[in-house]
C-alpha cells in the first residue's frame, strides 16, 4: 500500500511490515510540490497468532494430562506399597510381651517380604526368650519361697532347741529336776509345733490367711518372748501397757513379726552384752483411728544411713551366713496387716523398730 508521510494507518498490530520503499510524487494543490511517499509491504499475522494459541493450548492440555496420569500412577504405586505396609504395621502393633503368637509370613520377593520375614524371625526369638525368662522367674520365685520357708522354720525351731538344751541341763541335776523342766517347758514345745503347723498351712496357700479376729498383742509378746527362753546372749526385757486394746491382726503374723525383729535385735548385740526391750502401747493414728504400737529396741551397733536404706531389701544382710530375709519379711507382713513400720537408728547407739497395727475397732 502507498502511505502518505504523515499517515499511521500502516501500523496495524495484526500485520507485519515486510519492506518499505520511498518514492517522490507531485502533490496536487495551488502549487505543485514534490513530496516523498512510502510504499509499505505488509504481511498478515492472524494465522501465526492462531497457530501460537493452538500450540499453547495443546501444551497446556498435555501438561494437565501428564499431571493427571502421574497422579494416578503415584496413587496406584502408593496403594500397592502402603497396603502391605499398613497390614504389616497392624500386625506389629498386636505384638506384646504377653502376646507373641502373631505370625509374620510373606511370599513376596521385595523389601516388604524381607521385612516381614525378619519380623517373623524376631518374634520367634522373642517367644523363645520370653519362655526362658518365665522359667527363670519361676525358679527365682521358688528359690525365694524356699529361703523364706527355711527362715521361718528356723525361727520356729529355735524355741524347741532352747527347750531341749534346758532338758539337757535339768537331766544332769536328776530325774526330778528333768520332770519339772518337762512340765514347765511342755507348753513351749506344743506352741512351737502349732506355730510350725500353721506356717505349713499358710505356705500351702502361699499367703497367710487372716483370722479376722481381734489380737491380744500383749499375750502374743509374752508367748513369743517366753518361747525364746534363755538366749544366752543378752537380756530380753518386756514392758507391756496396761489395758491395751486389741489389734486387728492375725496372731500368727504378729508372732512372725516379733520373732524376726527380736532375732535381728539379738544379732546386733555384742556377744553376751546388751539388752533388747519389747514394749507395747496405744497410738493415735489420726484419721485412721487408734491402734497398737509394738516397739523393739536394742543397744546394739545400730545402722548407718546406707545400711538403713537397704535394710528392708530382700537378701541384704551384714551378718555372716545371714539370709537377708528377716526385715523384708517384716515389711511385707506389716503392710499386709494394713500397718506401718518405722525405724530409728544411729551407729553405735542401737536401733528402735516401731510397728503400728490398726485397732480392732478401726
């Protein structure tokens, strides 16, 4: 097209200028003038624009389709992998110390199958280990029970041994003295035999059977100390409170508590020296009501802080040949009787054990 110099009609955004030629021409008017004119050669861009839009749309569709396919493929792969992992995790969550019978089996050849078989092997080892542990615990419990039975039987045999020592001394003084000693100590022998029979019955049930009847603590203290007889080591003094109310405890349990505490107190004394004092009295338990307090005090060597911290542990002992069960048995018996146990001790100044038992009306 020919465009005058002052015209802009050629500037069409939908066209592209291919070439421009400048030529002179004579302008019409009052006077002839020679002016420059331009010949503009253009080409339409509409088809190119449409092509660009088509390509952009095709690319967008291709991107969207690729994203959708990738998402579907990822979801399929995730489901294929996560489903067996979820099932494996659910099985693993069922495994417990008390439940090791969960079966882990898989015929897969991939990593999940390898993991499943590994968990199965681990569970099998855990089952074997748990069986060995239960057997070890059973043997340990039987051993503990055997040592406790031995300890209690020895306590029951001590009065009988003392009685026969008394008989041997009386026999050297003549038949009349032996007969008198037999009549005097016969109740001790019968009481000790009854005690051993009660122990046998309680151990047959693996725990003491409470009688549910009020216990005359003063009577149990007198009986226990009298059965000990002459210890040959120290004086055993008894200080009993008058008009002491009954305690809510099994007399057999109270007797076992006293025998262990008195025995430990005697062991803490130097040979042939010292004193053990067994006293009773009431105590005010506040909201829990009144009760009966038994105190076993000795003038022995006492305990250090470290020894006191471990005194009630099973099998802890500072005595050569000791079982380390006396005080641990006392602690369990006092707790089973709903009582409380307290200790005051000082190295070189002896120890005092306080046993608080609930009253019969509490």
